[in-house]
């Protein structure tokens, strides 16, 4: 299997009877309103800032203003991205994920209709997650006041930011979701033309599993996991195991991929997961149920 296919399978969100493709802001994927609507309630748990909204302090009351709201949701995302970056002390363009983790930013966000997003101040260790949280919160608050955006949302997604071999740490980015048209666009709020080629499917599952460590149940995940013997199901488990999950689940995934001869899909899969096991070790993010879903 080529690296391109290894990546492209992570841009197809599987359901029991179909797929929803994941595009970028300049790469529109096909729409599946019926399928996407089936997990809307689960996806919306990642809207309005996602699971790390409590990382914010409570100091901001002014900042971002949008004089003319764009027509298309993609254009609104781009405008908010630009506003956030212009009002930030973060580096304008960061190519190194390690640097993204430790760069500090300061953002004030307020939209004229009344939203207020807390400032990311010097008191916080501010990472890429705050960019993704800011975009999600700002967009969703604005969407509530503009009727044409009522059935759209920006979600917080967190995971390993590459489908390629090697682990540089975790990263956070966003999905723009249009429930009316059943479309998903993945983008990186720091450089919005990135994100569409990240391991989006497995990172969604990882983000939901991470939420459960905070006591937040996330129903509806069974429909997103295909059998591990299938190319899509096996690839999804492979990328999930590249994340910092509980070690027992990673070993269970290794056993399943070995039994299905997954080297026919990714020849280096076992060595890669052994490297991930050495890097991540054991984690509180338990995905045992997701592994069981792949048996059904």
C-alpha cells in the first residue's frame, strides 16, 4: 500500500453502511447528511471549544470583531483564523510541531453580538490546543447568532499530526462540519491549508476516548469502527495505536493486526507500533471498547 493510500483512508469517516469523506478548506469532500446526522450529538460534544475549555483563564472581554459576516462557513473559518493569528504573539508560521507545543500566545476574542472568549495569558502554558479551542468556541458562538450557520460547527480534534512514520508529539486542529450538506473539512488553525492530511479518523476516536478520562461519556462510536480484517478497519486501528493510548489496548491491536496479516497493507506496521509502545508507554486514555468494536 502506498503512503498516499495510507493517508487517504484516514480521510474517510466510516459508518456501518457508508462513508463521509473529509476534505480541506480548499478540498471539498462529498456530502452525506443522513450518515453524519446519526452521530451529530456525539460530534457536538467537541464543539464550543471542546474538552479543554477549562484551560482558559477568565480575563478577556474584548478583541475580535467581524464587521461583515461571510456567506460561506469556510470563509468565516478563514477570517477567524486570520483574526486570531493577527491578535496573537505566537509565531506567524510554525513548521515544527515541538515548537508549536511550547510557544506562548495571547488572544482576546469578542464578537459584536456578545461572545467573550477568555484571554490566553502569560499565566498559562499555552499550546496548539488553545488555537483549536479558540477557533471552535468563537465559530460556534457566532453560528448561534447567524441563521445560515445554525447547522454548522467547528470541532476540536487532537491527535498525532501525521500519517507518516515517526511520532513528534500530539497536536490539536479543527473540523468544520456542515450537517445540512453532510460535509467535513479538516484544517489547522495556525496554517489552515493543513489538517486535511492528518490521521483524522483515528484522531477523532482518540479525542473522544480522551474526553472519557474527564468523565464525559461519548456514545455512538461503535458505528465508526470497521472490522479489523478490513483495510479501513485495520488502518484505523493502526493509526489509533500510534496515539498515547493504554498499553493493553495497543497490544490487543497488535495481536489483531498480526492475525490479519496487516503487513499486506502497511509492511512496517509492527515495527512502527513497537516504536510507539516505547515512546508512549501506558496512558490513561483507554480504548479497549473501540478495539472490541472492531471484532464485531
